[in-house]
């Protein structure tokens, strides 16, 4: 049911908070995940577009994202929650767990933006700044839309995405001004990140199928070690692991929920 931009599904069970990647809306971002968690083990699923992302009309920043989510969980009275975050949502989940561990029961990071690697974060922030300037050109939005459409069609064919996952990919909205605002400040946040400050709790870190010595892969391994989590790498997985491996994603979240029940 909608409550001030928050959608809560289910009346009982372990609360699970979903955090989409980029500045995307949570609505439809994780195909089958909400439905699967409601069916088994019977979770409460919380969807919300935090300020500055998705369809939210409220200004917000990465700097205050964790505090905003903590206040939201307190307002709903549903903590501690299992937080599931993909890409930038994974970075926000990491910050939430670090800053407010009492409100976090578990964490699932799906190829998260490596908030523990300042070099990668600086490169991301610079790239989004350049993309924002390109999008401001007269032909920019049309060209971006065409390139994204063609890329999504190729990805759907190559990965043989199931229909709901293909539909979710097609809804991707690369709003570069919004994306640039969403990652603003990530370099400084990353420089202040200390892996030893992360709590050990039921968790899992999923990384794309990269070379073992890739910088992102190594950063993900360090996050997994800090959380006391397994590092999962599924054959053929891309950055959008929730779309090309939706069944494995659901199973992983269920495993972390079950671990919170045990401990």
C-alpha cells in the first residue's frame, strides 16, 4: 500500500528493503523478487524511491541517503531490515549498514558500486559529469535514448532474458543529470570508507563474472570479507545480475533472510 511514496507489501515476516541501482525507480526494478519473497518465506517487502532518485520529487544526495533510510525504517517501525541493493543501491546499503547497524538485520549486495575503492568512485563521478554535459547538448537525449534502446535489445537477445527481466531492462532510464546528482560526492565518501567499520552480519555479496584480479572484483571481495559474507560469482553474470540471474538472486536473498531467523 502507498504511504508517502513508500510501498509496503506483506503484513508480517522479516522486512526486506529494496534499493535499485543508479537513480532508477524501485517499481519493477527487481523482477520476481518481491513476489518470490512474499510467497516464501513470507517477508514484508519495502519499495521506496529515495530522494533524488526514481520518481521522487524531493531533493536528496548520496551523503544523506543512509540517514534518510534509517529515518524511514524508524517511521515504518519495521527495523531491523534486510537490505538488498544493486549497483549504487549496493553502495547505499553498505553505508546504511555501517552507519546504522541496529536497523540492519542483513545485507545482499548485487554487483555493488565499490564504495571502498576511491579510484573507481572518482572515475564514476567524472564519467557521470561528462555524460551530464553530453545530455545537455541539443541532440544528446535523442541519441542516448536510441543507443540505450539498441543496447537493451542486443542484451536481451544475448542473455536470453526472461520476459519480465527484458521488460525491466527496457524500462531503464539513463537520466544522466539525475545520475550525476545521485553519485555526487561519492569520491569523498569512498575516501572516508573504512572496511573495518562494517558490521559482521548475515549477508552475501554478488559480483559479476569478471577476471579474478579485476579492481572491482577485488573491492567486492574486501566487502564480503568485512561483512563476513560469501562472495558469489555466477557464470555469465553481468552488472545487472538481478536480471540475468533472477532465480539465483531470489535464492540468495532467501538464504540471508533465513540466516537472520537463525541468529
